C-alpha cells in the first residue's frame, strides 16, 4: 500500500519543478516583457471592453427579439 504522504510529496515536487522552469521556456520572454498597466491605460482598456460587451449584448438581444417577434407576422 502506498503511503499518502509520500505520494503527496512527489506531486508537490513535480509541481514545483514545473513552476521553476516556467519562466525559462517559450513563455519566458512574454513574462519578462509584461508590466503592470498604468491607471490611464487600465481605464481606457476597461472603457473599450465595456463598449464591446454592451454592443455584443445589444446585438444578441436584437437577434433574440427579431426571432421572437418576426414569426408572429408570418
């Protein structure tokens, strides 16, 4: 019977080894270039994403409304 503590330590070591090499692989360059956005940049991105969400929601509602209203006329 396998000891659960030993198995959990093996899993823990595997996870730590993967995390240790994460910054050295193909994602390393992206992580080195990443930075925290400034407030102005964050607000601008938030505004653009909000507008996009409202447009997509409005378009979805319009399609739903047309599908529910148009069949009554035909």
